C-alpha cells in the first residue's frame, strides 16, 4: 500500500511543481494619476514593496524614466522611489522613456526612446552590482507586421535586452482608476467593493489563462503576470499573492520563468493588438474565435467609473 501511495505522489508532485508565476509590474516609479504629493507616492511604493517582500514574491518593475524628471531636471525624490526597488533586492527593466506606442512610432524613434529610458535605471542597478537586462513593450505593442516586429527584436538583441512577455494579461489598470477615483472621493465603502471585486476578477483571469495554456500546449506554462504600480495594487498585492498561493503557485523571478521552453513557441501572426503571448501563439497556430471564448468580463460599474 505504501508503495502505491508513493508512486501516486511521484506522479502528482511534478504537476504542482509546474505551477509557477512571475509578478511583473509596469510604469514605475508610480502610477499616481497626477497626484504629486510625495507622501502619497512614497506610501504606494513602500506598501507595494513590503507586501511583495512579506509574501516572498521576487517581482520585477519596468521603468518609464520620464517620471524621474521635473522641468527637464532629475528629480531626486522620484529617483529615491526607484532606488527603493533596488535596495530591497528587486529587479528593474526598461519600459521606454515615455511609454511610447510602437504602433505609431518608427524603429528609429522607438529605439531612441529605449536608449533614453535606460540611463538612470542602469546607474541604480550597476550601483548594486546588477545589470539592466529586460525590456517590456508599452501597451504590449510589439510590431504590427513581421518586418516591424523583427526589426525591433534585432535592435533589442543588439543592445543586450531580453523581451519580457506576458501570459496573464488583465484589466488591473481599469480597476485601479476606479479605485483611485473612489479614494479621491474618500469613499471607503466603494474602495472596499472595488478591491474585493478586483481579487475575484483576477482569480478568474488566472483560471482562464491556465485553461488557455492547457488547451494550447497540454500543460500550464510558467506564467508572467502583468500588473501596474498603483494605489490599488499597493493595497491588494499581498491578497493577490495569497490568491496565487491558494491556487498552488510558487513565485519565481523572470529569469526562471523564461527557462520554460514554451516561450520559444513561434509567433507568425502580427497586428496592432496588445494581447498576451498565449493569445499570440494561439493566433499563430490558427485558433479561431471559439478558442478565445470565456475571458472574464470587467464588472459594468467599473467601466462606468472609468468613463
């Protein structure tokens, strides 16, 4: 009997071990919706990082360096927010200088944005013995034609960047805007409702992309989750981590996530879309509309609050 139980456990454990996720957080230092109050921005950063550390989540943040400047002068406070990430052991990546949309920019202009967007981040990382390795496309726009996509990939390779893909895309930014507006109105009841519904929505999104990965590959990929550095996540990222833990996930760094060979799946379809890599691979494999059914809907009141 013991031998049978042991054999069953050997079969089961690898399946659980495959459930891994990297939390990736865009638009650093902070998405403040134009609130310039330093205490407010410091609180967002501190809460976000402390909760990630508490839950042992080795997240990576992607930086828009235009936020580090005021009237063309380097803002030491904004730099200090970014430095918190580095001093607490988190990795940083390049998200272009001003969050430029590659759909409306030439490779020349976009490449200049990438180079301009790495200056201060490189300095901070090098000061801690680290290097700048990863690039995240703003809006997840990677090039609407094969030629444009390939040209950018060649540029990134020449400048020693690794693309940071996203397998779990979502609308956290819409919930965050609704939450921010409730915060400005000091409507704690609405904030609580939005936070609770956000966690419910994000768990449904997780299950949806697990299902999509299994349907496409026959297994669950080592996921990369897209989030943003906003007030909502500074309050709820700890609870979001608990959602993932409850669903059997281990938190890993981006380098480990990308060791999954499924990330080498070819992409042969291109468009102006900003979609997950699972969707890109599915389109490239000729999947039709039925494959994409069932993506969780955003609550109607969230859409109303963000108009």
